[in-house]
C-alpha cells in the first residue's frame, strides 16, 4: 500500500524518467520526423494551417510541463538537478551542429520555467503550469532558433507547437491536482 509520501516520490521518479526521455526524443524528431525535412535544417511539422515548426517542439512543450511535475513531486532542488542533467543529455545527444543551441536553450528555458512556476505553484498549480510553460517555450524558441540557425524564421511555429503541447497537458494537470487534494498529497 502506498503512503502519501511514497506515492509522491514514486510519481516524481516517473515524471523524472519521462522528462529525461523527452530530450533524446526531441533530438531524434528534429532530425528524422516531420512532413518536410529541410536540407541542412530541421524536419518540420504543421502546427497550424500554413504554419510549421521543427518537430522537436512537441517534446520540448511536454518537457516544460514534466519539469513542473518533477518539482511538485520531488522539490525544487531535484527539479534544478534534473534540468542540469537534461542540459548535459541535450548536449551529448544533439547533432553536432545543434549541441550548443540545444543545451543552452534547454538549460535557460527550463530554469526560466522553474523561476516562474515556483512562486505560483502552491496556490495555483494550473496557472503556474501555464505561465511557466509560456515563459519557458518563448525563451527556448528564441534561444534555440538564434543559436542553431542564426534566424528566427520558425519562431511563430515553435511557439505555437510548444503551446499546443502545454495546453494539451492541462486536463492531466487539473486531474492530478484534484486527485492530490482527494488523496491528501501535498507538493514537495
């Protein structure tokens, strides 16, 4: 039988594992999966009619939410360490041309997400996830595109693609918050 503390830690480790998996998946997607692959550039997916984004945006949006959930279950320190590990993984797994862009964008955007999420999370979890995800996805998009391609050509698509993933996670976040209240689970 799970005690509330054991449940919180177990779920935190699951969220941490999923967070970590988003990094290699984002790097693989941007190189291999999309409706179009630009020569010497990213593979693209449509995010709105007439608007495309590098396919890795899908996992980056998910990573921003998962980082929030890691923090909710394991605490700020564990979340910050997860971001540092994620940045290292990103640097190791990114294609050579994208190493600096991938690692820097991951590190800075996830820390921005942490900075926004932390003060809001105790009282307004859903608001915290949306606000921190928005800040994180904009920071990640600007930094990654500029460092990787020297251009902000895909900025709108990046922002929209990541925003879709954050928005799609909200029903799960609402369900989790309600379940936490019902079970008496408190954030770490």
